[in-house]
């Protein structure tokens, strides 16, 4: 597992993939990944857009996700994501990725 986060306006774009990835990679290198935007502070956010990306398919937006930022520093963010759209488009877990600004 890997991924990265980066500043996008006032939010952080968090991208999680099943591949080895870090700040030296680009999200366009990921075949399968989940992304979301969060406020860069500890807290729980409901009705968050969680986006499922799969190869060349059109990204799928799930607008009822829950994302909890459990920890954040200058260099990494830990998020707990729950998005259960369907059996094929579900993510649940805790993920820590580097912040790559």
C-alpha cells in the first residue's frame, strides 16, 4: 500500500493505492486508487466525496463517505476512510501517507 497527499487550495488531496507509492510517484502511475479531499486538521467529516479510480474507467464518485483525520504533521497524514458504495466499490481502513508539497 502507498499513496501521497498534497495541498489543493485549503484542503489536502489524499490518494491511496494498492501499489508501492510515495512522493516520488505520480497519481497517474496508479492503476487502482481511492482519493478524497479533507480539511487538514484532526476531525471526522461526513458526506465526503470518495473517488474510486480504476485504470481507464471513468472515476466513480461516492458522495456519502466518512473520513476521519486521526493524525497530521508537516510530513504525513493518517486518515480513516469508510465508503461502502457497492461490493466492488468499497474502502474501509486506516491509511498513513506522506504529504508531498
